[in-house]
């Protein structure tokens, strides 16, 4: 299976070049505040990728910027499906495609007053405990601790500050997915391969919200 991973497009998806794949995965933050028109426009773009043969399936996980979506989830889902009928529009749960199991979650450690916030510790751990064994691809909006999660200083040098979720990292160690896709930390864009899991920070936008990064093409 070929998977293309994107995240944090922040309404800058227009000029993205999507390689042909089986599944296009967006790990959230396609908007700024979950604006209704951006929900519609982004999923119209997703439908175009399907129509143009770029992908067969589209998974749209929500991110911390999708604040209107969190408050109006069913309305947002119906809006997305009205323009992209086959989209897997999801906040948290399982998606299975051609026998490959994706677990998706918008949940992230508390970050200002954004969407899908949970406090670190017991509150967020309850969500990661929901992830069943046998998951092939884990898709979360935020990163696990110490993997592509380091902030940078104003001059672009590493700050030494890691902001991923330790409880998510423990869940990854438990379920051992082949692939973990996320975004959220724009400056963490890249990939890492650790203990049998391939990690992809798929943030398209940089720290200045410019779409400088390319989608990841992953072969499962």
C-alpha cells in the first residue's frame, strides 16, 4: 500500500503535488480556526485528488486549529462528506482500508485554548489506552515525546525543548505500529525510524506558515 502523508497545510494546499497513492492521509490543521468554508474547500480539494486518480482513499484527521469543527463535529462531518462522499472524516477511532488498520486521533497535550486539548497524565493517557493492538498505521495530530518534536529558537537552531506526548510514546511502544504519522510541530518536519516504527512529521507549513515542505510518500 502506498500512503501519502500531509499535515498542517493551513489553507495552503492548492499547489501541493500529491504523488499517486492508495491512501491520502491528512493529520490535521488544514484550517486556521476550523472555518466552515475551509472545511468545505479542503474536502473539495480532497475529492479532486480522488477524481484525478491521485489517491483512492482520503483520511482527514482533525487538528488543534479545527476549533469550529470540535464544537460542531457532526455538522462539519456532513459538510465534508457533502463534497467528498467517501472521506474518512475523523476525530478519534479506527479506519480499515484493504485490511490495513489505521488508528486516528486529534487528541493532543493541552496547548493554549485550542481544540482537542487534554491534560498530560491520566486524562490524555485514557485516549491512548483506547488504541488496540494490531494497528498498522497510527495517525495523531501531535508527535510522541522525543521524536520530531523539538522546538527551534528564533535563529533556527534547536532549542532542546521537546513538546511531544510521553504517554503517546508509551502507547507506540506497546502497539508497535509500522508507521506513525503526525504533524503539529512545524519545525519537526522529517522522518525517523526507531525500533521497527517509521515516524513521519508531515507538517507542510514551516514556522512562518509557508508551505515549504513536501508530502511524505510511504510504502507499507
